[in-house]
C-alpha cells in the first residue's frame, strides 16, 4: 500500500472539533494493481473515493 501526493499529503489531513477538515485536496492510494483517488472536501466534512 502506497500513498501518492496529488494536491494534499495524507499525513497533513486533520479534522476540526466540528468534524470539518482543516484542508481540502486529493491523494492517490495504490494497493497492488488497484488505484484509488481520495478527495477531502473543505467545509462539508466529506471524504469521497473512486477506483481508477
């Protein structure tokens, strides 16, 4: 499993006390031959992912 920086590094993701993320952006997760993009939305507290 490896993480790749796109617009945000997974190690910099943190959430505020109200559940909203402190930063937004996208990173890539690779697990073997499978790739996924994770997107953190600012102000919504939502994280989505999509298999590529």
